């Protein structure tokens, strides 16, 4: 099994040596002699993408404001439409009175789109939902007895 | 005759009264003289007391001047000791860095020569056979279950010694310098502005790019790995300031002293582990710096080169 100096491995993967050290150390896998075996190199290769974003230093995550508007804005029912005749409207709002601003148009509220989720059952990560195969009797929970050791 | 007698009696009474009054007047004059003498004595005493008071006032003024002078000298001493402490910290870190550089050079030379020799031996044709023989002899000599005659044991050990002389670098552990890596790790809690912990150590500069024979890089990476392992990912990267490696971390919800101690222990453990992995003995000393000394020695956050 080939081993590499961590600096060489990092250079090969396009990250800084400290990035590589941080990746391995955060998984408690950093070799103190600095020599990276193949397993650790694979770990670096898998984790480097996420690490590149942080190579400029740790980014502080702002604390979300509790009073901030939620992702979905409340939908207010639109006002009922009441057509007004043109001459009647002219009597009510003569053009000689420009100081009276017209009422603002009703705000069209569009709810935020739902987050994009992978299809159910797609194994995108280790946290993906487990694929369930229903049996003939349907889904049910079965408690398996403990396996007794052979005597 | 009666009148003359009366006159004589009156004259005698007058003379008697005059004599009494003369005596009384004399007594009063004596009293006046005594009072005058007493007043003179009191005036002299007052003059003496005033002279004493004047001397006391002069003493007070002189003592106050001396006190001011002492205060000024105390401030000078404080300033001088502050500067001397700063200079001592800097010189200690610089000395550690230079001493570490010397050991790192020895380490690099030894390991490079060792690797070169290993490569040369591996390129030879009969190296594999000699290694097989060596390990077989090793296993045979260590096998306590098989009795070996003395003569055979002696011959095997001689053969082992000969093989060791020829392929030694292939079967021996890599060499390490004789020197001891000594360093002083200073740590402190900075409380000006955002409370934070700071740890500094005078490590030699690592090569660019670093290599497997780079003791400085090994120590540096090891210390950072230990910090990440103990404190968690996302800790600020160390920076190099005038050749000194500095770790600085915001204390957050912890007390700055506690955060400084945790950061110091992590750096120390990392350096010790890395030195042990390289086969280099090390002696590390931790010194807590007063916050004002640390503030003067190390600039706050990111003024220097970050890695």
C-alpha cells in the first residue's frame, strides 16, 4: 500500500496541506508522521470538495433573526374587485388634485418554492430514507429474537 | 494743744498709709516684671514652635518630592520590566526557532541520506536475498522453542551482523538527530476587545513545498491536527508572525484563561506526538503570559501571514 507525504497528497488533490490536516484530524485520522496511506488519501479525495469552500478560512454563520420574515410570506386574500365607472371615478378623483396618490396595487404574494428533495428511495447519502419493500401482508414491524450462540 | 496733737496723729497715719501703699506699689511692679518675663518666655517658645513647624513643612515637601521621584522610578521600572519581558519572550521564541531550525536541518540531512542509501540498496540485485536471509536469521534467533547450539548461534549472529552492515538502512529504524527539540510554548488570554486565547511557539520555517523529511512541517501539521482533534474543526488557522507560529481562538462562552489553557494543551500534545512520531526527543515548556505582555508581543488577529 503506497503512502504519501501529506503535503504531496494535498497538492495532488488541489488543496492546501492544512486543509488536508484538518480533514483528517476532524475524523481523528491524522497520522502524526504525516504519511497518508491509501485509505486516508481516499478520505481526502472524498472530502476535498467540501473543504475547498472553506480554504479562505472559517466563515462565521450568522445567527438567524427570530423576527425575520419566514421563507414563505403570508398570503392575504385579495380585495374584491369593484369596477368603477370612468366618469364617476373622475368625479371622485378629479385630475386637478394630483396630491392624492392612487392606491397601491395589490401585492401579488408568491409563496416560496418548496425545497428540492430527492425522490423517495433515492440513495443520495447515508441519511437518505431507507428503501422499504412491502410484503404480502403489507408493512409491519418484526422483532427478531436474539441469535443464540451455537453450543 | 489738742489741735497739734491731732495734726501729729494725722501725719503719722498718713505716713503709715504711704508706707503701706509704697509697699503695695512695689509688689505690683514686681508682678508686672514677672508677667513680662513670662510673656517673653512664651514668645520665645512660640518662635521655637513656629521654627519647628517650618522645618516640618520643609520635611513634608521634601518627602513628597521623594515620593514623586519614587513613583516615577517605579513606573520606569515597570516600563523597563514590561519591555524586558517582551524582549525575553521574543528572544526565547526566536532562539527556539533557530534551535529548531538546526535540529530540522540535521533531521533533513539524516533522513535524506538514509533514504538515498535505502534507494541505492534496493536497486542492487542481491538486496532481496540478503533481506530474506536477515529476517530468517532474526526469526530463527528469536524463536525460543528451537534450541540452537552455541556455535550455530554465534555463526548466525555473525552473519546477522554482516547483513546488518550491508543492508542496515533497510532493516533499521530511520535515524534521528542527537539533539533534543526544545521549545517554550507561551499562552495567554487576551481580554481587550473580543476575549480570545493565544498560543505561540517558535517553530522553524517549513520548506516550501514541504516534504517527508521536513521536521518543521511535521511539527506544525501535528500541532494543528491536535488542535482540530481537541477543539473541533473550524478552528482558526495558525498564522506566522515574525517566524513565530501563533494560534488564536475566540474564547466564546468559555473563560479566556480556560480557553487559553485548552488551546495550549492541544498544541503541546500535538507537538509531542509529532516529535515522537519522528523519533525526535522533545522538551516543551509552557509559560503563561500576562495579557498585556501577550498583547504587546502578538498583534490581534490576522495581521501576519496565515496558512
